[in-house]
């Protein structure tokens, strides 16, 4: 049985995280089918995710970019709730990868965050789809971070 992954990304994003996720998924699961669905902004990600799952995807990674204003933060909150609802309704993983414009003061750092976060979460999605619910258990409590250096565990 061929595994099927969905990638939902946005035109609002300032880094092409969808292409990064595609390359990572392909390298981690070279037999997989990958479907990409690009939408205008983050509030469109829940329906894109649901449609990808309805098309038979085993899991989806969403890649969004949030602006600096309070309105942008509220839009992300609504998006996050929508993505959680999709997961509950489908019993499938939707890995939400988001970069917030105010996470860094310069564009190069934002790009680094986006690349790191998209890469690490694409690997997480593949592990969950290929290996199931216990795939990440050995990493529990390790202080792993996406977009930043790992914090490490507290002894």
C-alpha cells in the first residue's frame, strides 16, 4: 500500500516551505504519493487540509505565515482551531507549521526558522504516517524544537 501525504501551503508565506516539505517527504519516503495544495492565506488551510484528507491522504502538513498585527494573531488562532477540528473529524494528523513574522528581526533569521521548522515537521509527519502512534515516543521529554535549537531535557 502506497502512503499518501498532503502538503497545504500559502501564497502569503515569504519562504516556499511547501517545496521544502515536498523534498523532505520524498527523501524520507521515496515510494509515497505527495499532493500539494496551495491557498492564499492561513485561514484557507483547514479546508485545504480536509480536502487533502478526503482525497485519501494519510496525513497533512500545513505551512503558513502569520503577520505581525493583532488581527494576524487572531487569524492564526481561528486557523489553529480549524486545523484541530479537521484532526478530530478525520482522526488523522495535520501537522501545523507556522512562522510568525515577529519571531525574528531580520529576514535571514526568519528564513532559517522557516526552513528548519518545515524540515523537522515534515520528518515528524513521515514518522507518524509510516510508523504510527508510537513513532515519536522515544523523543518525548527531550525538549526538541522546530525553528530553533533544541532546549534539551531537564534532569
